[in-house]
C-alpha cells in the first residue's frame, strides 16, 4: 500500500478526509466506557499451567498466613518477627 498515492490530491480534500477520520475516532473514544471492575469478569482468564497454579498456591498461602496473624491474641503480636516467632527455630 502506497500511503502517498492514497492521499487526496488537494489540501482541502486532505483536510476533509482527516476531519472525517477524526470524527470516526472521536465517536469510538466517546463510546468507550471504563470496564466495571468485577472479579467475576476475570475468573478463568488465566490459563491452567504450572505458573498459574504456583501463583494460586502462593496467594492461598499468603492469605492463610494473614488470617493466622490476624487471629492471634494481641499479646503475641509483639513477639513476632516476620513469618516466624522470635526464638523459634
């Protein structure tokens, strides 16, 4: 495709063609709406491969660890250092 050969001959014709294209593109952009963020739209979008399963496993472990940390009595909160308790091997 030769871009130069496809252009209208006169400046007025070129401006009219550009105006039409801008109008079409503007209509498309104005018609776009932000997608509603909904977890149900992303379910199943990840392929079932080793990396996806590993990410799922790590996420599950992280959530379980967070749940364990949040369910501890307040007295034990200061006795932790990262994931393990101080003095525990």
